[in-house]
């Protein structure tokens, strides 16, 4: 299949590489000077989209997605498919869906979970929104780049699933970190705390699979000086999207809002920038930090 791939950063680069390895003919474009093994580069986003049956975008945010969509949609052939794998706001996904539909194209919003490791290993999870016809085009490509794809509903449903998942993730990471900080103060050994909670009703992915306490549980970024992993600023971005969605949908998400405020402080005023999102644990060891 002829595929245009736009946005070849930490995630897009390895995803494009996996499509090439599977035998697809991929033409890439990025505004930065990037290099992916075996990838032919176009001079513009529109050029990468011209003559492609599918165009995949993996971009930083909704505003950039909308501007790239304006450039590529006129260049895409009738009946071709745009798959956006970026994490963006639900409104941007729906706006690009409207634009593609008006141009006679198919659209899938398909944000991912699994991080850079999952992108390289081809083990991402895709959460997809769009018509059955659009999902049918995208699914074989999801099978190459990932291990699971869930068709969540109409356009925007993939982004909705992603931000709800990551709101739970941010909140539970904070809860896990503060519980470890409290356990420390109560003189409870961290490995005993892990043994109990990981097999009791407080268990969660953040405790069992991605424990924020160094030397406890399976290997995680905590064991590597909190190098990401999933960087705090990306968690902050996703919590911001969840609160933007909650405001526009009139949903009450107080824990999500508090998680947003804590990650904002951690990234902007403390030492969280560039660190894994589990690096919050030490900040809870002193009462009274606002
Ligand atoms: P990144 O910053 O490494 O890559 C984004 C790429 O887009 C960059 O190479 C940038 O030069 C390029 N770009 C920016 N504007 C462009 C334009 N107008 N035209 C063409 N290219 C342009 O980011 P990333 O980590 O690869 O993340 C990409 C998306 O995936 C984001 O939406 C992010 O939230 C999401 N995501 C990231 C992770 C992760 O662990 N990194 C996990 C899940 C989802």
C-alpha cells in the first residue's frame, strides 16, 4: 500500500519504520530534519499525501493537526483515508472528520497507548473512532504497528477513550505516589507495601506494572532515575485535554482537575520537566507542599 506518514518524531519514526519493514511503500514528511531507515522523504506534507492511499499523521497537538489537514486534504485522492494517531482534543478530531467527509475521504482518529517502546516493538494499542469502512482500511495497518485495536465508535471516540484512560492513569499515579509517601512516614517497608497492595483492592497498573518506588516491583522508570517512560509534560498535556473535554461536555471531574493542577505545578514550578510521570513520589514526602 502507498502510505504518506507525517510527523516522524519519537513515536511516528518507529511506527513508519514498522510499516516499511512490513513491505509498505511509505513517503514521509516532517518539519524537522529526521531520518528513518528506508523512508523516502517528501518536500512537503501535501507531496507526501499525493498519490497515497492512506495518510497517517503523528503530530504534537490539535492545532498542528488542523493546519496539516488543511495542507493535505486537497492533495489526497478521492476515497483515500486519513488516519490521525496523535493525541488531540475531541473537537479537532471531529473537525478534521467533517473536513475529510466533505472532501470524499475517510477518516479515523486513532490515538495510541504504549509509548515509544510500544511504537518500536509494534505493540501499541490503538483506540479508534470513525466509520466501519474507515476502520476496515486502517485495521491491517494497526495490526502491523500494534497488538490491539479497539473500534470505539464514531469519529472522536478514539480521542475520548484515550483522554479518559489517561485521566484515570494520572489520578491513580498520584494516589499510588502519595500512598507510598504516607507508608514511608508510618515506617512501613516499601516492598511490604507493594506485596500487600499489588494483591489487594488498592492494586492498579501504576502499582503493579509501573511502580513509582525505586527497587520495588517489576523494573520501571523509577529504577532508572525516573528517565521517561512517559514524561510528566505528556501527562500534563493529556490531563489538560481531559479537562477541556469535561468543560465542553459539562462533566464533573474533580479528581482529574486536581491531577491537572498537581502535574502543572510539578512540570512548571518543581523539577518534573523531562522526568517520568512517576517521579512525583518524592514531592509527597513533605506535608504542606501546595
Ligand atoms: P514528537 O515531538 O517527538 O514528534 C512530533 C513530530 O511532529 C516532530 O518530529 C515534529 O517535528 C513534527 N511536526 C510538528 N509540526 C509539524 C508539521 N506542521 N508538519 C510535519 N511535522 C510536524 O512527539 P511524539 O512523542 O512522537 O508524540 C506524537 C503524538 O503522540 C503526540 O500527540 C503525543 O501526545 C502522542 N503520544 C506520545 C507518546 C509518547 O510516549 N511519546 C505516547 C502516546 C501518545
